[in-house]
């Protein structure tokens, strides 16, 4: 992952930035719950605030969750040292803060992995030394993910070639990475090279990340797009208006199963029925060697999400709902996994792609 | 269609009723745009009001559109006779009113068919005689559709048998017919017989007819149900939680293609991928001999519908959208068409099922 960045367009948005040193710094986060109405940067100096931001989806998306978790550990370590309690208890307080970060949301593997990896790499260090090391680790992870986006952009653009009418689901763009995104990165690059890119944007019920976030960042970047209700897509495919689909992932399992935003499986089925390539773009940090298959992944349920983005009074009071946030797409439906290491066959994943999760 | 109604449950809701005679009467319509918040009956004495009610979806659903159109013709004839203009022009004024009703919405065939059929059957009559005849024709159509619902309930219940965990899309229930509905009728009957019916209700973007209307009438009838975002369904099927799907139709073409609410095709594809029966319930009045195949049907686009049922500010200002209201499901994906004449193979439709459209 050391290709030149010269040919890449700038990222249309910066969702996260650490400002300052480990002792005085803060984590700036773009509050994604307010988009596209308002671009407000939050400035967090307490790790518990970041846990809440993760839970309320102010910061979201597998790669960004990992990076936010890594930076929030710097805050947690500082809190542990500064607490009005014996220094001998700092390690225990830090461990509690780390646990709370790692489990803030259950599905994306990047978050628990980033926390575990930071703990492992700084174990045995104390005081300022550990603060510096945690910050350096978070910065390295951020740089690694930015480089992964660049590599995914190039590999994905090669794979798409002249397939420029591309469907995407949810938001796997600049808003969820420090770079150009995962699924959207190849589209930004193709557009930058002058290709006639047009993106079909699934609105992505229930939380409308496509309508709110993907349309927002594609609009900022000047990439042509059209928002559709999710179940419009199969009809477009049947009419020959979709060349390929590309989505991100929250976790790729050892057998190649992909866990991603609910509705991804529906896109994969429709692509298969119409012989359209279905690509999943994800950095190495999203591959989880510890999970054998999709059925083993905890699927977050978020009761009330649907109502949050609908007019009050739309549903009969008390109508029962089932609101899983993710679903599983079996490996056999995935044409290729686009990673920083190139395009991989999901049914023949090399063990090296799971390198990140060995910490 | 003369089976006894004794074993049927009552309809949970009355969406339409003609009140009075042809000269003094009015068409009462339940305003479906206000559901489930408010149950308000509109009382219409002008045919143009009914055109508007149809266009703004206050009255909706293929069978009900036909019946509303037939009753509105009574209003149109009365207006033509009462206008302060030569009686010799009454016929021309009536014809203009009828055209405006027939074309109020383009996709459901029931509406233009009901209007054409009423015109053909009362041609040559004048004055009160035609008023009476138009009212009698509308009442006969209403009775015919009520009987069709009862027959569909029985045939559909036989077909479903012990498949009681059933998915539906949009609203094809009591709200769109003078009886128990089309797709929902078999479920009401099975529930009435004590079967453990549980309905997975697709919320049905963009206008949320499932969340707003199907959940409303199932709730009134006490039928267990759970509302899901549309693209949750394939995951449920993969987990073995769905025994069958049943939907209504806006038009069934000569080759068996089914035109119905957008998203229906996605349901059919997911059913096929999981080997789950996909049933379409529709009365004879929805079968259109004049349309060879789905690709020939005008698909209504309703720009702005999505925004109407979402919080203001959710989408980036000016985000381009594509909002078809319907899609086409090829006949080969339909396990059976459930009609008042029994369960039919969509690939071998008898010409007799197109009887209604011969006027």
C-alpha cells in the first residue's frame, strides 16, 4: 500500500480529526446525524462522549469506528491518569473505558479490533509514554486506512472499467474513512479521470444513509447521482440501467460472508438474478479471522430507528416492528472483494488478508 | 362467485359508500392520506373532487379505484344535466368528465375499465334513466368486487394452507375493496378460522402504505403482524421465517406479467431465491386483455412522494430522485394468481379470466 496519491481527487469531506497532543488534545468529529442540514464539528475531550457519539451514529461506518475508537483510547488513558484516585488504579480504569469503547456497537469488527490492537501494542507502558504510544497508534491506523482507501480506489476502478452506471447501498464513502471511502472510492477516482460515472443511490431504510449521506458527499464532489427507494433497484437492473453494484462491509467472515447494512443481501440477490457484478469494498481491518461465517455475527437491532426518520403519526401507535441494522450476504453472491491488496475471490480468501485482526 | 358469506369475518374497515339516490346522493370516501392518525370520511358531490381524491391517493388500490370511478360517473352525469347550458350538450360534458376520471391515474386498469364499461352499458339512455342505470352499474360492480374478495379469501386460504407466516407488500386489503381485500383476504379468513397467522408487513417505500395502512387494518382486525423495512425481507426468508408472500396487483397482462406497487418485483426475486411461493391476488377486473406484457404498461412516476413521508431536511436540497410508483414482475416468478375463479397459473391464463375487460 505505497502507491502515489498524485492521481487521486481530494476527499470531499473530513469526518474526523485529532487536534493537539495526547495530553491536551481533542477528537473532532463531524456530527453525521445532522447531515445534510448542518455541518457541525463536535470536539470531544471525554471518552464517554465518544461512546455516546458512536451509539447515536454521530460517527459511523466500519473504518471510521475503528479510528474513532483508537483516538478515544487516548482520551480514556488521560482520564485514567487524571482521575482523583490512586495511580495504581489507572490501569483498571483505563481497561474499563476501553471495554466500553470496544462494545459501543456490536457488528462492525473494526471497533473491537482497533481497541484490542492498541491495548496489545502499548501494554506495559505507563504515563506519558503510553499516552504518546496510543496517539501514535491511532495516527498510524488513520494513515493505514487512508492508504487503503487509495488502493481500493485504484483496484476498484480497474475492476469497474467502463461499468460506470453503478448502484450503491448505505454510505461507504469519505464520511466513513479518512480518505475517499471504500465503496465510493473507485467511483470518485473514475469521475476524476473523466469517466461518465452515474451512481444509483439506494436511500437505505430505515436510517436513510444513502439519501442523507451518500447523496450529500457525491453532491459535494460533483458526481452525478440519482436517489431511489431501495426496492426500485431490481426494476432498474431489469431494464439494463445498472452496470454493477458496489457496497462496503461491516465485517467479512473467514468463509467470505459479508455482514453489511440491512438491504445489502437484497442488492446481491437482484444482481445475481440479472447477471450484474456485485462488489464489496473493504479494508483489511474489516476482515475477521475470528468469525467463521455470517450467521455467527451479532446483528444489532435498533428499535425505533424507522420512526426517527419518518413523520410522527405515520405508523399506527404501538405497531410492532423488527429493525435489524445489518444483514448477511453469503460469499457465493459476491463477485469480488475489493481490498487494498487487490480484488479477491470471496470463496478463496488468502489468510494474509486477515492480517490486521491478528493485532 | 356465489359462495355463502357465513364463514367470513367482517371487514375491519369501510373505505367507500354511496349514500342516497342518483339525483341527491353523494360518494363517501375514507381519506386514506390521513390514516392511521385520523379516520375522516369525505362526502363528495362533485366528480372533479373525486378525480382529485384519486390523484392525491385519498382513495387508492386497483379495485376501489374502479368502484370510485363508477360512482363518480353518477356525479358527472348529474353535473352534465344540471349545468346552466343547453341539454343537447349534456352528453359532451359527461364524456369530458368521464375522460378525466378514466385518466386520473395511469397504471391500475380497473379505473379506465370501470368507466368504459359504465359508458358502454348506459349508452343511448338519457336523463333520469341514465342516472339510475349508472348508479345500478356502480352498485353491481361494488357487489361483484365484494363477492370476488370472498372467493379470493377462500381460494387463497386453501392455497396457503398451513403456510401462516406470510409476507405482504403495500396494501391490498379491506382498504382497497368493498370486502376483505385481495392479498389480505385469505389471511383474514385463516385468522378467523383460528390459524396462527403472522404477517410480515413491508413498510413499502416511498409512501409507506404497509406501515400506514396494512398495519392499521391488520391491527383493527387483531391479526398478528410485524412491520419491517422492505429490504429486511430477504434476510428473514434466508432464516426460514417466511412461508409465503402474497400481494395484490394493479394490472395483470395477457402474458401473466404483474404490474404492482414498486418493490413487488424485489419480493418476487427474493421468494424465488429462497424457494418460497409468491402469490398475487387479484379480481377479474384487474386482468387486462388489451395489454400484451408488463413492459407495455405506463408506470406512473410521482416525484416528491419520498419527501412527503420523510422529515423535512432529510435529503440534500435538490438531490435528484427517480420515483416510479409501480414495477413489473414477470409471470415466470409468480407461483399462482389467486382470483375469484380459483388459483391460476400465470403462464397459462384462460381467456375467460379477461372477461371483465370485454366490458
